C-alpha cells in the first residue's frame, strides 16, 4: 500500500443518518502513521473487487493499487480501459468494484440519495460509469472523477430501493479507456429520505357545502392582431368617448360586458355563447353620379347572443357618430341597415330602438341601436354560421351607392348543431370553455390535476400558460379504453388501501380506493389514447406516468405522496395516476356531462380545466397550500 502527503478525509460531511459503505471492512484501521489515521472503519456494508479470469489468472489484479488517502485514509485505483478486440482476451483487464449495504434503507419506499467520495488524486477519468442496483432495475449514472478530484462527495442522484439491499458497481472499463487515466474506488454513502422531489401539495377535508362552480365564461380576445401574435390592438383615439356614450345611453345589451370593451378597427371578443365586435366605420355618401359629397364616421358595436338550447340568436348593432364631413354636416343622414347570415339561416326584420337619422349640424350625437334575430334552419345536423351587417346612408331621400359592412370572421363565427343534444343550439366554436372542478368538495382530484400539470412544460388544461385539452368522442375508442391503459385492473395497477377515504361524500357512508388519471380519459391528451386514434400524448408504458396516492396526515391536512409501488418520478412526466378516494375521483367529474351539453362540445373541441385555489400556485412551485 502506497502513502503520500495528501491528507485523508476523516469527517463525513453527509446528511444525518447517512449509511456508509467503505472500501475496507468494518473495524479495519488502514496502515499508515498515527498522524494520518482516521481510526477504524465504521462501514455499514461490504466492498469487493471482482476480476475476469484469463488463462487461469486474474490479469486485472496486476493493475489494481491501493493508497493511504481519500476518505478514511484508504482507496483503490486502477487505469481505465476498454474491451480488447480479441474475444478471448476482451475483458482480461477489467476490474469491478462492488459496494453492498448490509441493511435495508429505512423509511417509506426505501428512498435514498447515493453519494460517492472522490479522492483528491488517483481519480483522473472523465467517464466513471456507476451502476446503482435498485428495486426497479439497475440504473447507470456517469460522472467525471477528474472534475471532482478534491476529497469531495458527489451525488449520484436519488433512488428507490424498497426492500432490496442497495448495491453500487463501478468498472474500470469505459468507452475511451486507454490505460493511462486513473479511476478510483473510494466510499459510497446512502442518505435515506424522500427522493421523489415532488412539490408539497397541501389541502383540507372535502367540503360538502360548496356547490359546483359555474363555468368560466371570461371573454377571449380574438382580434386579428391577437391571433397573429402582435397583441391587443388597444383603444382608438375616439374609443373613450364612444364607450362613455354607449354606457350613458343605457339602451341595454344582449352582451352586457361588451359596452366596456374599447373601440378600434376590427376588434372582437367571444365566449361560448356571446360575441362582441367593434369597428370604426366611415359611411361614405355619394350622389347619383357616384361623386362623394360627404361622410359620417361611426364607432360600431355589434353584439351576438347565441343560445345553447335553441336555434335562435339575438343581435344588436350600436352606432356612435364620431365625425361628419360635407353634406352630412348640414343635412339629416339616415342610416339604412340590412343583416344577412350564412349559411342555412334567416333573419328577422330590423327593429330600430332609437332614431336612425342623425342631424350632425344640430348637435345630434345620439347612440343608435338596432336589433335583429337570426334563426338556424337545421337543414344539416351541424353548420357554421356567419353574420354580416350592411350599412348605407340616405340624404334628402336619395340613397348613397356606397355600402359598408361589419361581419364576423372564422374566429367569431357560430357553430349550430343538433347532435350534442336532440334540441338544437349554437355556440362560438373558437372559444375554449373552462370546466371548473369543485376543488373544495373534491380537493384530492383537483390536487392531482394540478400536480400533473406542473410536471411538464405543456401544463395540460391550465388556461394561463398551458395547453388546452381536446375533447374525445368517437365510436372506435372510448374513455374506458383510455382509462384501462393508464389505470388497468388490479394487479396490473395496485390501488392502494392506505389512502385517505371520504365516506362522507356518499349517502351510503362508504368509500373505496380508485385510480384517478390525468390528463382526463375523455381527452386526446390522455396518455392511454393511442397515436393511431389521433392521441397526442401516448405512453408505451403506464408506469412512466407520475404515480401518487392521496393521504390524510397526522397533522390533519392532506397531501399527495409518491407511490412507492412504482419507481421514482424522473420529472417531465406527461401523465399521472393516483390512488385516491373513489368518491372524490368519480364525483369530481360527474358534472362533466352537463359541461358538454352547455358548451355543446363536439369531438376535438378544446377546453380548459379550472382548479380554484390551485390555479393560484405557480407551475414549478415547491409548495401549493390551498387549505
């Protein structure tokens, strides 16, 4: 055994409770002067060096050395190599160090972080490939010993051992070994503790008194500037005065929130049953020879109120005069209005709720209000419907030849159908409705949805910064098919019995364990939805999903824990499954059928998921406490 002047490391510097497997047996005092000694080894396991036999001998032993340094004043080293080209001699110089802990890792799941000690010399390789033998197979972790050659602990990561005795292996063979770089076998340590790295999700008992929240109907800006990515257009120069005039007129609105929206050129907002379009329109007045003899400009507000349970729609057009030129400043100007729709729909007569004539020169600035009805004729089971308002002008009884139009576009058109329910209804198909989960009555289900949202950058279902879910309703694949992939029957998926139960949610006072999956099984983002059925997020193995279970802790609050029936999560999981109360799991989605009907969801319609309380927790937060 060689000695040098490099001082050994005698103190651990590890987390409390760490278990150490030294490269010498317990009780052994490595040779050397007393001034360098760290005393007898306190190893909690065994270390062996294994070699390949060739011609009756172990050639690798010739290149294995030990030295009085490193942790506890002793480590082994050899030189890195790679297999030789001749089959018979390929592995003759291989040496493999094996550390074995002599006890199981304490705590839930047998989780532990594994550390390796790198001495301050004799560790020159940039490719040390450690193999960690866990309850879920052997995992490889490659580190650079040369970059850490300073008597330091280097983490190999967290692992789940359950009831298996931990074992770590390191060979001197790597992809670039040439026999001139040292590789060291020093000490391995296991630090018990949760290694799931999941955020702490804290929630309370189910609250039966909380009613199912209403759908989120917040309008969405679907102006072309927003669609094209340049952002909201903002108000025009005349907007503030026109908004004030509309509010002061108090003529009523089919779309109440529309009055407060700013005016500009072709800006529009929708929710699932309402649309608000705003324009700035110059009505050009021309004589019989086609000569322009004046103009009257208007800020125009168009409202459409659809109904999800009937084929009729109500519309309002409000006109705010903003300027006039030529003949329009001296003579009364009467606005003519015609409304058309396409396809397969009819319109009622225009009803002016205010005068349709303006006398600009006399100071007339009233807000015009005209209303009409639309009716889908149901020739087909589903149809797209667009609306156009055509404005003209008459001065002194002579109509202008110029007509301007305000109309919906592909982002504000309606879709009418009689397939979702037998009664017809119409919605704005571009709007993505939000299914709001009752996070107070079914907090475990909401917590699970939030937790899975945080695991990847798609954030499925999260309206702010996430990716919408897509409703799946097809004949050749069902929600049960998707669910059986992610949550197959026991024993393929173990429904834990040590979960928190919620019998108070059932009239029978009973509950059982169930598997809750996210993304929802009725979405194309379900990991159980195969790609050949247009699934956008399939996994080839459901154990790749984040597996958790919901428990009520001694403190009285609930949380989600990593399910130690499965391997540790690695981050980036695109799906999740959780053992939880069957009452919470099933009842949290019992309102979804009504959501489908109210919003007339059809196959491949997008929607969001609202999680009250949890939505206030940032993606990537270490703690989400909604008690």
